[in-house]
């Protein structure tokens, strides 16, 4: 009996096709009307980013040690050269004092030699002998001074100071913790130079120029748009393996005082836009034929017609429509239906 089931399949297909032909040819394919609206058309490139400071730094020690003290906390406002933190430096301090003493001894030896020559020339010898002796003591003093100054630099490496006026954005370590070379201790940023920093791929980077208008949408302000401009363009990528370009966007919006470091969002760099609101359709409401000519389907009675269009700027969402369209623009109410010129349709309102 299995062959009977296969025998029924063509009959069922014929019935379904007949039902489709009768229903759609008589009542028409269901379509909806698309209305032209007016708005400003924008073409952009976009990337995610965050609020940063143009002048910011992660401060670290150039030497290994145990963190002895941190003199600031998150949120503190600091001045340039203000003390931030220091490592346990008892041994460094002792070494520094020892080398200072050696420098001072070398200085006193030179002074005593000069003084002794002034009061006892015969014992010191002639002028030549005296000059040789002075030179010898000066060389010893110079060597001791150089060693002492080098140690002072090492001692300075155990202290951290603010490199500029700013605000402590974060503190990463606590007293008593071991600190590695180059490990971040605090982050400081200048609040007066807020920027929105993004990373843009190399393909989109080619469209950029300094001063371009930017719209910034932040996660913290869902319904607001902040304005800015492309501040500068980098001359290199973030790494050697085909990385992205880091772009700084200056925030020119008067409301930037409400923005906090670390806020995230998206930047839309405007490449081109219309000067005013223009008639538009969305990008998926405009069709293109095999010659890439734009058109729309319009309703003439109960039949489909094709109307070719003159278009202007093609934006991210909207396409500028320059052709005056007087007939209703239509689209199939469902993607499973395909419109063609001359097909009967039924407008669903």
C-alpha cells in the first residue's frame, strides 16, 4: 500500500496550487502601504568606546618591593608633584646615608689638603706636586658624588608623585602588598579634558578626517545624544598584527560635566548628511533591479506597478527620495510573498 501514498502527493500539490491560484488571483496578495516620511539622512561609521581623559596615567614603581603607604584614595583631587605612595625603603635609605657620608669625607679630605698646603707648603711640596694632589682629591670627590647621586635616584624610585593635576580614578593596591616592577598602583586623570575613546578598524578609518561631527550615545543616558568631533587621527595601529586605530573624540557638548570616566557607549562619526529634513524611505523599502536601478512597488487600482526613483544620499537607515511619488507605495505583508508588476494585490490597512 506504500505506492498509494506516493500516488497521492501529486494530487495534493495540484489541489494546493489551485487553491493558491484561486485565492490570490481573485482576492490578491496581501500588501501593506509604506509611507514616505521626512528626516535628516546621515551616513556614519560607528564604534563602541568609553569616556576617558586626554591626560591620564597609570602610576607604577620602577622597582620591586613591599608597599609601605598610600597617601591617596579613589576620588581624591591631587596637584602636580603631590605625594602618592612609597615602598619599604629602609635598606635604600641606609645605603643612601652611607654613600652620602663617603661623599662628605671625600669633600673634607680635599678641603684639608688645600688648607694644609696654605699653612705648610714645604711639607706638601712644590706647585706641581700640589696640583697633582688637588686633582687626585677632586677625582675621588667626583666619583663619590656620582655614586651618591645614582643612589638618590634609586631612592626616588621608591616614591610616587602625581605627574599632573588631576583626580584619582582608582587605587589598585593596599599597604603591605608586594608590588612588581611596572605594576599599576593608582590611576590619575585630568577631569578638564574628557574625551570619548574608540577603536576603529582599518577599513572604516579611511573615511575619517579631523574635525568630523560625532554623535555619542551612552548606556547611562539611553535617550540622549551628546555631540563631539574627531580630535586627531593616529599615525599607527594598536599592534603589528592588523590591529585597530585608536581615535580620540573631543566632547564639545555643554552637558559634558555630567559625564563620568568609564561610561560606555557608541560613537557615530558623521561622514555625510543632508542639510535639512528630506523625504525618505528606509533602506529595506527600496528595491534594486539587475542594473542596480532603485524602484518601489506602487498600487494602481488592485495591481502592482513599478516606479523607478531618483535617490540622493544613502544613509545608515534612510535613503533620500527625490522623486515625487503620488501613488501608494506597497510591500508584501509577509516575506513569503513576492511582488511583481501586474500582480493583483489586496491592501491590508
